[in-house]
C-alpha cells in the first residue's frame, strides 16, 4: 500500500488514520481516547478542512480560545498545555507521513512511541514543557 502526503485529506480522515496508527503502535486506550477527544475538539473549532489548509494560526486561535475559557487555575493551565502537546504531536505525525512512501509486509507497524514519546498518562505532559 502506498501512503503519500496527506495534503489532500480532510482533517477528520487524518485524525482517524493517526488514531489507527496509535492503536497499532500499542498506545494505551486512555491515551488514544485523550487524543480522540482533543483532536475532535480542535477539528470542530477549525472545521473539517483539508490538511494543506491547516496553518499555525488555526492552532494559535484554538489554544488562545481555550486559554480564555471560563476556567482558571493550575488544572485549566494543564489542560491547555495538554491540548497543545497533543495537537503538536498529531501535526508532527502528519508531517512525517510525507516521508513514508510504502509499507511492505516485511516492515513492522510504525513505532510512534519512538517518534513521539508520550508518558502513559497525559497529565504528565504539563511537566515536560
């Protein structure tokens, strides 16, 4: 199967492919669920646009909007940081896909945990930044 750049793919499809790769890579269910929730929220905010239309401004506006939410305090700050870290990881994954040209039966599943190391609990993301 050939996988080329995801430029012509809508964000929802890119999210679904990413979540499938996360599952194949062996990420735990709570982490995959957290990615699902955050990316769904982000796509709801930006709209289901093509990957090539996604800009840094979309991320900045989403994070800014999330930061200005009704909540305040350390827990809210941690939530904003976690959202940013997960979106950043997803966008890095999208970028790496353009270098992936073929998956053969000789190759194993993608090792996302090597490319994008994440703690088992997304709560720890706040301490890595």
